[in-house]
């Protein structure tokens, strides 16, 4: 099932809403307005087919930061034999 995200930015927090391909709301949560916090909220519902974000002064920096955060490889946990 495809998931879509909508982001409502403000200086301190961002509302992240996830819907499915039928428009049914799956989750809505408030996170800090940092690329890491937003990326983590999106990862919990991945894969996200498309995300939309309101336009404003913070949008370009947040979009770039989230893209860089999501695309960066996660550290692997080391297992001991």
C-alpha cells in the first residue's frame, strides 16, 4: 500500500500527517522542526511515495536536510560472534 506525507512547518515544530492511497489518515504527529526528527517520522511509515511540504522560508533548508538525512546510510549494529 502506498503512503503519502504532508508536512506543516513552523519554527519549533512540524506536524507530520501520513495517509494511504485511499486518503485514510494513518498517523498524525508533531515533531521538532529538524531534518533528523522529520526524517525519523517519515521512516516509521516508509516507504513514502510522495511528501508535500508547505512553502515558506524554512522549506528549502528542511527539504534539503531531510533528503540528506534519509539518503545517508544508517550505521549498522555490530554483532559479536
